[in-house]
C-alpha cells in the first residue's frame, strides 16, 4: 500500500465514484493538479452493471422481483458503465 501513502512522488486513489464526477469537479482537479495522470480501469459493462444492480438490491433489501423499486438508483446502476460519456467528461 506504499503507493497510496502520499509520501512518495507517485501516489494514487481508487474509487468508482470518480466516474460520476461532473465536468466542473473534473476541471477543479486539473486546476489543482495540472499534470495529474488519470488511469481509468474499465470492466466489462454488463458485468459491472450486474454487480452494481445486485449491490443495490442488497443495500435496499429488495428481491430481484422488485426491479421497479430500483428506478431511483438507475443512474447509479447504469451510469458507472457509460464509459463513452465518462471518458468524454474527462477529455
């Protein structure tokens, strides 16, 4: 974990939440750290979406038959797999 300790020239952070950042927040990152290198790891979209769907079911204590109740979470479930728009925002 020494890569992420902040005491070396190379440091990092990892979270799927960065995929949901708005353009203004991404611009703020580039203003704060203009030479930042961002590595975006991509999962198979169907696998990633299915995993997020199952996580939301568990977090909301819903069964798979409660698909209608997941509508408020669709942006979270599908948004993280919208790689074209995510990469476009960072570009």
